[in-house]
């Protein structure tokens, strides 16, 4: 490990952690946000699929009732 500005290894690690921790937390929060959006997207896709099947059933019933 290089001697960074006369620091020992422990001081160097503390400096690196101090500088990188805020960035890490921002990316961690961003990652959590993306995970939540993906979960909402999957739920929405399921809802859309269900609505499509209901629309198809309704269309079929109304077509058969109209004698088409």
C-alpha cells in the first residue's frame, strides 16, 4: 500500500472512507429507488394483463350477446 502523503494505512483508509461514503450512500439510495420502480413496473404489468383479459372477456360476451 503506498504511503499517501505520509499517512499510515489506517489513516489512509479513514480518508478514503470519509470521501467515498457520501457517494456510496447516494448510489445505494438510487439503487433502492430503481428496485422499487422495477417492483411497481412488474405490478403494473400484471394489472395491465388482468385488464386486457377482462376486456377480452367482456368483448366476447357482448359480441355473443349481439349475435355477431
